[in-house]
C-alpha cells in the first residue's frame, strides 16, 4: 500500500512519498531506505517483464 492514514508509522510495507522525515529515527530511516530499494527492484522487474512482452508482440507482428 502506498499511502496509509497513520503516516507517522513507518512500520509496515508502505512509503509515503514526500513525508516529513525529520521525526523519523535513524533505524526508521534505514528501514525506509530498504523499502525504497526493494520497491525499486520490484518496479525494475515489472518493467523488464513488460519489455519482454513487447518484444514478443513485435516479433509476432513482424512474422505476419
């Protein structure tokens, strides 16, 4: 989930983009960075899969 009503609680698997970081502890900031890195990897994997699907579709149309 990207947004949560309790935006002061970093525990859980969401990030609030633009959140005020000044109230977060060092541990919470480390956790936030890890969540960002994990989400980036997940997004990159999804993007890669979409590129593979597009390449397959283009190859199919070239074959026709």
